[in-house]
C-alpha cells in the first residue's frame, strides 16, 4: 500500500519543510507540491525539500507544456532526479485554461499537446528500453504523439540517471485514458473519493488499448481531506476549499453527487463580493461529500472503503486540516496506523501436561519420547524429534506417594508427541490446547492539488 500527501505551493517554505519532515517520519511514501501560477515555484521548493529529507519521494504536480517548453521540463526533472538521489516524480498535464489566461497563455489542443509532452518526457527521462522504443519509432514511421521538432538530436546532454516516473494530471475520461496509454502513473484530480473506481476504469481502458498491464501504472485514489479533533473547524477548512474549487469539478461527476455547477453560483457570487470565509459558510453537506472531512474515525472509515474498492495508493490532498502541521501529525500518528494495523489469528500457546500413572522405580527412569509428526509451524524434519524426560525426585520403592511424580519436559523441536516408555513407568501426555499461531500480514506496505 502506498500513502502520499499533496500540498499547495501557497504554503511558506518553513511550513513545507516541516510538513515534509513529518510526512517522512510517519512513513508517507510521496509528497507532491502543486505549481499553481503566480505562487511559489514548485521546482525550487522541491530542491529545498530534497536537502531536508532522505527517503520520501518528491513530486511536482503539475507542470504544463504551455508555460514551460517540454525540453526545459525534462532538464528540470533530470536535475531534480540527480539532486534527490532518485526520488523525483514528474506530474504533467494541460493545466487550467483559466489560470493560463491570467498570463495571456493560450491552451490549444490540450489532449494532443499533453500526449506529445508525455511521450517526449518518457523518451528523454525513461529507462533505456523506453528511450530506445521511442527513438526506433522516430527513425521509422512517424508517431502521432511526437511533435515535429523531436528528432535524433533531441536528447539530454548529461549522463542518464534513474528513470523519472511521469504522471498525468487528469480529470476528463479522455485524459485518463491517455494516462493509461502513455504514462507511468496518473493523478485523478477533482474526483469525489467514492468515484475513484470511475477514474481507474478509464485509466485501465486506455492501458488495455495500448496493450499495457495494469501493473505498469500507479493509480492513486486522490481526495481532499480535512481531519481534526475539532470537527467544526475541520468542516470549515474543507468548505473553503470547495467554495473556491467546487465549480471546477466535471459536471458529470457533480451530477453523481446530486450537484450541478449552478449550485455553486451563489457561493461564487459571495466569494467575489465578500471573500472566501463568507463563501465557505454557504457550502452544504452535499458539497462537503466531495472530500473527506471529520474525526480520525470518519477519515479511516472512508479510506477503508476506498481500499475495499481496490485502491492500492491513497493520496491525501489539501487542505489536510484546519492546521496543516497538526493535520499531518494526526494523519501520520493515528490514521495511517489504523489503516495498517494487524491482528493475530491465534489466542493461546499450546499447554502440555504430564502425569505419571504408576510410581516409578527407585532409580529415576530415563524415558525416550519420539515425535510421530512435526507440527505445521515448522518444516518437516528428516529425523523425528527426541525428547528426554527425567523424574526430578525419585519416590520410595513402595508406591506410597499420593501426588503424581513431577516431570520436566524439554522439547528440542516443537512437535505433536506420542510417548513410549522404555522403562516400566507409563506416562500419559495430553496437549490441552494445541494451537498454530499465524499472524495476519498487514499492509506495509493541474494545479488543483
């Protein structure tokens, strides 16, 4: 099982460093930082985080091929892979047309341009096998996903490092299918939690068309979460997120939650007139269901439902909680342990009792015991286990003792045992509660982040 965090690039550097260290300490596998326009530069932030962490993988989510040329994206990714020691993840997508318009950048042919970007990036940053595959196609028949400028000289002029996994940020069915066909992974953004299966089905449809195995793809269940001990404050933090981004959800997904774009019109009007806090108070319970909100128990319950639906990667996205630092602490110290907890299947060890039913002779008898069957918990031995029994206090020659003789048992190997006495003393051995202990195996294991 993979666990990741996604955060926005509106957070200050000190907070991001603290979140990254906490996430690494609690065992999160990945940390993604968004690259929304006119905020902090995600590649720069990730370079700082790389120097402050050791294990956690660091991803940019996302870059787009309109504001930065794909060759520049490849250069950045290769450098980050070197700086992180092989821990870098690259997210790309067409980006938000609305955000790009703020900078006067047009966004033509989003599907085709994203396909070109993913193909070029994997050709420049992928494994030797992937690079060779793409370049063979360049020399042969023209490939639809490659831009006209891409040719034999289009390659990085530095030693190849570890391959950089390329993820596609996707919302529409066609973009999800594109990810399944071309990418190493996908970030299904702006999907209500329970519609993870909808997104995954589209990704796998694209993979099937390309003859790819589902095992080649990382398909996380991406959702917004707001966890906190104060449920009302957690609710308000999520409401602010939904008030701002709710209208960006795909209409067909909103309809499945009983919502429509028009439902957000009054909220958008208040947002523009009175600000985010006022708009957040208009968000109702139906809208809140677009994320996961509440106590630890509530978050765990909905995460378990995602695992039951087949999710092998849970990706916790902003706002995380009323206070992001406290939220990561809560998610790491309580939610993840609850999701990875194991329970043993056995309750008690076997108990063995020995009773001498006839008094032994004057000399302490030595009795050889042969194990007729080894137990299921140990591999079968080539020779039967031998156990030696010695009466530690030999009784008198006459059978005057009212209590049975005390016997010590030392087994050299755990085994199911039958006793055969070589001396006149008869011994009975009964395992009152044999048990096999088998502990359950636990799980280990576009700008709208």
